C-alpha cells in the first residue's frame, strides 16, 4: 500500500523538474508514514516540508504543487494538505480490495521479497560456551536470532546462520578435568571436587557415557600420588589448575584430550538437539579450534603485519586498537608465544569476510559491550569497512511464577534450562514471549500467563484467531456450502462494516511491519502487529455472521477470512510459532 503512494509521488515529481532536481537523498518512500488518526487519511508524507529549505518556498505551496501534479489513481480517494505542509492520502476501497487479492494470490509468500540484490549476511547467534546445557537466557538469544534471520530473509537478504563453538582454551580443560574427576568417583576413587569445576549433574551423565576404553585408567594409589588433595592456600583457581596438570600427567596429552573432546562433543550435540527441538537450526557450527588448526589466526595476523599495524612491546605482540577507536591497545601474542582470545576473535571475523559475507551480524550477551569496538577495530585495520560488523546485544531474562521472581542457580537446582522451560510452557509460547520485548530491554517471562489458555496469553489469542477461521470453514462444510473464491474476490465491495474496513486496513500493513521489524532487528514490532490483527479479527467475528444466506456477502467475508488466516500464519511462521487449525 505504501508503494502505491510512493509511486504517485515519484510520478508527480517527474512532472515538476524544479522540485525533482532538489530531491537528492530524499526518496519519496522515506517521507511516507501511516497516519495515527484515520480522520487524517491512511498515509501522510512530509516531502513538501523536507523540500522547503532547498526550494526556498513555503511547504504548503510545495504541497499544493505536488498534489496538483499527482496522476489519477483508482486507489486514492482524496488528498489534502494538513498542518504545516503534510500531504495526506485517503485510499479508496479499491486499494484495500487489491491488497486482499494480493494476499490471496501470493499466500505464503505474501509480505516476502525475492532473495537477491541485498548484502549477504552471516548471522552468528547463541554461541553459548559448550560447557553445559543451554539456560533460559540462551533461549532468548536463540529465539531472537532465529526470528531476525527469518525477517532478513523475508525482505530479500541471503542469510547464513552460524554457531561459534568456543571449544578452545582453559574452559575446555576445566570441562575435561571435571568429567575425568567424576569418572574417577564412579570408579570408587575419592577426590576433593574443585569449586571452580563444572558441578552440574550433567557432568556425571557425561562421565557415565564417555568411552574411556582407550584412556589410561590410573588406580587409586597412582591418583593419590599425583592429585593434589586440596586447594593450595584456599585458591580455587590454583587448585583447578593443579588438577588439570595432574590429569594431563596421569593420562598423557592424548588421553586427556580424548576425555576433553568427548565431553565437548557430548555437550555440543545436546545443545544442537535442544535448539533443533526449539525450531532453531544452524547452517554452520564453526569450531574455535579450527582457527588454529587451519592457520586462520596466523593468516589474519599476517595481514596486520604486512600492513605495518602490529608492534612489539615487553616481549609481546600488540595490536594498536586505540588508533581504530578502541579504548586501549590489545595483545595478540603473549610473551610466551600463546595467541590471545582477541587474536581468535579478529581472525574469526576476518574469516567471515573472506568467506564472502558482506555483512556480519553478531547477536551477543549484554556483557559484550566492549566486543564491538575491539573486533570492529581489527576489521578496519585489515581493510574492511567498520560498518561491515553489526552487534545486537540481548539483555537478561527473569522468570516469574505466581507473581514471584524465580531464583535460577545451578547449585540450588532451581529451574534454569531452556529444555525445562520448553517442557513447561511449550515451544510456541517460549518463542513468542522471548521476542515480545526489545532485545535491549530486560525480559520478565511470566510462566503463568505463558501457560494460560485465555485472552491474557497473547500467543493463545493470536493462534485462536487462526483456529477460529479454520472452524468457520468446517462449519461451512457441515452446511454443505463452499467458498466461491472467484465470486468472493468480485464481491469485496460488499465488505462495508466498520470492523471489515478496520481489518482490511490492518492486513495491508503487514509488508510494512516486516520491513520495519527487519530493518530495526526488532521482532517485537511483528508481535504487537499480530496481537492487534487478532484483536481486529475477534472484534469482527463477534460482531458479524460469516455464513449467511446472501452468497455475495458470504463469499466476500470468507475471502477476508482466508486473507486474515494467511497473514496470521505468515507472521507466526517468521516468529517460529505454529498456526493451529483447532484449539
């Protein structure tokens, strides 16, 4: 619908060269918005006001000239100048009927653009450390990232979804030793389990499943001779480091690596299964270990070296991040020759661009504020544009039950995992509630509302609208009647009731909402739209009969029902929520 108004303004400007020459970076489409008050029409444009300064004319005079130059259109009933120079457009019923026909024609593709001609996007999200099951916070990352990916595809981007597996470094050693210690316990060898280790019951499960046949199995005496009995000086970090060193001494590098890798893969596979069951599927699981094994870190650092960027200080190799907008310079190779996490980060993003992706969209936790400037500095130093990288931060989730905030703690054993949440409220409610609020705001997740079968539950309310429409067609069949689609399309002019006009107007907004939600990485716009659309439908359903004797009205109303069902299903599909036929 917005495109109709934009096209008319384009044609008007083409016949007004004195204004067309001044448009410059002001495409008419960018000046058009839906009116907030139907009394002012359907769309308003501030084009005349934006042209006033360069044209050195009064906005209302420019608006009058543009309106006079507008070509005739069956889709525009009236235009008027409002306020300081807005051009208001009131659409004709024919415009809304054409949109209903477009929905019926396009079906599942309504609101979507063909992929192509836009930047190719690599979308990285979740990327939780593979040290334990996903928790409810990770679930928000998953739902948000998946929905943003669907929105970007809907507006024509090619999107590849990637999970970065942080499978290198100290945390993997701690995971390996935690599993190994539980394996010793299962063999009757008592140990003092480290406070800094991973203590969840899942560690025992991994230890029970791990294939230790080719891993050396030291006896109690051998373990006692090497394993420290307690944290030296009460230092929990030093204790876990001592345990790791002892495990490597007893098992050998290869044996310890086998335990670590099997533990890692067990958790990674569990994460993948959890996400798949949640409807979140990745194109690539990218291993951090592979950066070193394939030489990608060296390749990135070589680029920086060849560009004369890196410098030496105190035996370490430094990246002058402050020259590229970061708060301080960063070490990339320590004095002991070990490459830093920062080196891995910039190498990973260098590799993303080298793989042919134009835009890198990372969805990260709220504690990653500094990450943006650091990695952006690395990309800029390697010759890429700073805005190649975009980072969206996701805030925390709090669960509520009975009006009380729930405590979520691994040690207390309280409700904490995504799998538990899905089991309690279902995938649909979880996916919907997770994206119902802006990602940069904290989310209070009310379990009671999410489980309720009432209008207080927005996902139930929206799904119920879809199911009600399916029920209408079942009733039609029971009465041995059929929807005459072609006839219904011809009779859309019979839709004259206020609720019908409101619903048709709401349906026509769907493509604009998709564009807005995609551009702003803001799925909550779609959530709110679907809630309002369902409300419009329920109001109509409660006010009018659909299966009436008059075939003209019946088929027209059924056509509007099908269009509504289509848009609801399309919108829910983007969020990752089902559209049930019965409830």
